[in-house]
C-alpha cells in the first residue's frame, strides 16, 4: 500500500504542476519555487511528516521535501542557538543535494554546448 500512496502523492504533485502550466503564465522555475515554499509550510504545520508516514520514501523525492528539510533544519537551529541558529543550521540537511546540483551542472556545461 505504501507504493500506492507514494504514487498518488507524487502523481498529485505532477498533476497540480501540469494544471498550473496549462492555465497560467508561470514557468517551471516559478512552480519549483512554489513547491519548495509549500513543502516548508506543510512541514511547519506537521502535515509533511504525516505524508512521509503514508508515502514513505516517495515523499522524500519531490522538491517539496527540500522545503520541508529547510524548515526542519531552520527550526532545529532556532531551538539550539536562537535566531542566529536559523542561519547557521539552514543548509546542514540539504548541503549534499545542493553541492551535487552545482557539481553536476558544472560537468554538464563542460560536456554540452548551448544552442544559439
């Protein structure tokens, strides 16, 4: 049943994104940013943890989990070190993903040439 819930969760995110693309002038970057913010909001209200219980690993795949991780790290930093802890701890859980994105983007620029 976990696979079904995971498929439904990720499929619902894709469906919502496709509806937004078809009916608005928002581009992919806007939708990605929107999903990061939605993930942080769901984390703030504790909803994302319940989604993780149902969808298991599938809830860790979409961009919404990035927003949730940023919120969780900031909240933990705030509890440990106050206001400055938010900024000190913000990227501890997401630094590997951010670093991988930068490194692979650099490698792709070396391999491929842009179209004029």
